[in-house]
C-alpha cells in the first residue's frame, strides 16, 4: 500500500500481469498488453459469488473504444480529486496512524507474483510469507534464516539477536543541536552493492536498506516508524542481557514475543477502532481475546482478497497530508510530501541516509501534544502528489497518478463495482444493527460538507462526475470506499460500512484464520501493555519509558499470573 508510489507487490503486478484464462470474466479486450477477453487475475475474492460480476467499462463513444473512454473519464475525474491544502478541520486521527496502517498492511500483503505457469497451466498470485500480523516487516523470518538482518549483542557472544542501526547524515550542526540535542536520531541501516554500510556523509542511490521488507523504506515517516520498532526491540534485548543475565537467544525470543503482542494489540484495539465503523469493529473484534462473532464465518486466509488489495486498502491515500511538521525546525515551514517521499532507497536518486535535521519528532504525530498533526479526512480529495503527480505508470508505460491507477485497477482486474459489493456487505451484516445503504447517482457526488470545505475544486469534481453517469451508477470500488467514508463515515473520520467490512474481515482473517499463525496464549489479549500507538513508539526512547518501566511491561507479559498477584496485594495494602 505505497502512499507515494506502488508497493513492490503492485509494481510486479504492473510489470508481470498474470491471469487465469480458464473462466470468463466478461471484461473486454484492451490495448497495450492489458487484460484480454476471458482473463481474470487469479486470487482470493472476499465475495466469491461476485467473481463473475465485474464492473463494466464505459460504453464506446465516437472513435473511443470502451477502454479508451473509461481511461479518459478516469483521467478527468482523478485530476479533480485534488485537495489543495491540508484543512484546518482535519480528521480526529493523528497523522502517525496513516503510516502505521501502511506498515500493518505491508505486514499482511508481503506477496510475490508467480509468473511462470504451473503444471496446470495456470498462473497465480500468492503470499510469500505468513500473513498473521507477526511483524514480518521487522523480523523477517528471524535470525536463523535472515541472519544478515541482525547484529550480535557483543563481540564475545555473536548470537544474532538485535538490529544494526544506521546513523543519519550530518547537516547544519546548529539546527541539529536544536532538533536532536542528544544525538539520538537514527536511520535504517543501509548498504551498497558490495555489502558495505553507507557512510553518514550521505550519498545518492544505489544503496538499499538492510531490512526485512524494503517497502517500509517508502518514505521518511514510514522508515522512521520502522527505526522506532528496531530501537524498542534493541532496548528489550539489551535490558534482559544486562540486568537479568538472559542469553541472547532467550532475550531475542522474549523481546519478539512481547513486541509482536503489543503490535497486534495496537492494530486491533487502537488502529482498527479508529478507522472502522464501531458496529463492524464489534462484529469482528468485540469478544473474548478480540474474537467477535463475525470472525467465525471467515475462511482461512491463504492469500489476500483482491477487494482489499486493490479496493479498500486504498482508503489510506485519502489520509495523506500535503505537508508535515517533522520536528520543531519545521513548525514555520513544514516539509512537503515530495520531500518526505525523497528520503527512500526505493527511488532513483533517493536522498539517503535521512538527514539528522529530518529525524521525526513523534510528539507531533501520535497525540498527547498540543502541536500534534492530524490525518486528512478520508474522502475523494487527495494530496497533490497522489492526485495529479505521475508517480506510477500503466502497462504501456503511460505515466499515471496514484488516483488514476487506484480506479483503473478496479476495471482492469475485473473487480465488482462498489454498489455490487455494498449489496453483499449488507447481506453479510444483516444480523447486526448496521444499515448498509447502496450509494449511487447523486450519493457519489461530493457531500455538502466537502463542497463547503473544498470550494472550487469540489464543484469542479461535481461537474466532471455528472458528465459520466456510468461512473455514478457503477463506481470503482476504491473510489466508492473513499466516497462512502465521507458520507457514512462520520464525515471522513473513519470508513463507512463497506470499507469497514472489507478491512475488518481481512485483518480478522490475518489474525485468527491463518494456518501459519503462531498465536500463543496471551499474544492477543486485553492484558498486554502498552495498548496504543503512542505507547508502542515511546518504548524506543528511554527518556519517555524508563528501563524500569520497560522491564515491568515485559515481566507482566511473561508472568501475567504473578503480576496479577502482585497487583492484588498492592491494591489490598493501598485500600
């Protein structure tokens, strides 16, 4: 789910489109090597009964074929999905959750494309690793298989158990002292083609991050989030070896189990609560150990629903801001999204390592500070870089914007329309109290609040949408999810029913229905601390969470019964 560019997974999809030609989709042929008649991308569908009900291309007109007319319509519509500024009345969600969601979805969508046909003559898209929200983006396959990702705790015991950390590039020393007086800022470890670590003076690509999932170097904020998780793990390992006499291997295993448990708790009990409809959250997660009544009907998650990968997950593009106050030196002149995207080994001429004066101050991103920034409201008005700048390309090499490609893939892959999926979601949630209206016609136009908020650009979007009535009747799922959030998601503070159901079902399946998932007792429970994203990030910094507090978190996780007895005794004395 790359915010500024396609993820590695999607880039492979674009470059090596693979299909199952054994059944008809009803999708017409298209030029440029795109999907031909009778070809469907093989993959799991959340609603299998809708596989043969793909969204229809727009009717041919004049000299334009259906594909050409549809693409022209999407060009016109996506170019007007532009929110020219970050509204003062942003969403209730702090800005860090945009990128935490990107990290979590990468954890699920760590996929590969099998381009060569198997014995059956079919091609397929499968997940490359487990999809159980197990922090694979941090730990990879662990130090036994991915030993190159790890460092030893000392020169005496070389057991791989902690992460090497990169140093940021030195910029203006006077600015650095103001921003990071203790010199605690860190970057991802980066190496050149020969395996040598990148010097802190800073150079352009080619350098690559020494991390489990390179997509988590997509942008500055995402890579800094990964740095915080690395630092939290290292603190947990060092504390056990130094103060508790633990072996490196034991320290690693306990740190991994604890941090993964906290991460899962944050995904479910903080992030999901913020973005899902409350009724849908209760449906999937509102039960003992977060297993709500709806999870029992879900099938095992061996691969990802296309409705999630190319539809509902795109909602996060609506949350991305145009500018961010990275730290106090940016309070007067925030960094632009283009600058934030430039700090990445994933891009040609990527500006790495991250400069020291660009180290993220998380108090401006996660809450608890008067200066915290908030994500944009979820809706069809995107940041400039996503709405109009061509960060990606179509199969024939035509430069495209993220907004265009989000919509076009829904046609190209034969996904059902948003209206068709809404009917299926309504049936799936029939036992709940949640109404699932099917938005069509005028309902797909910008809401009155968005017209008031965005003025001229919203009125321009209204005009162009009215020029394409087919789009209003059969809306690409990715756009439908954005519009539904603005109409039925508390004015874009969260997803509407359809978006909530697809995202909730995917995450619940990843947690509870994955065969490879190593869920242990207590690994997803109400007891683990901390229980929110600010708490997770703060564990990286001993100024915010002391060693004593961190040891307490870990001890209560490892010995929950003993901690409960201590708590009861302390309560008795206090009373």
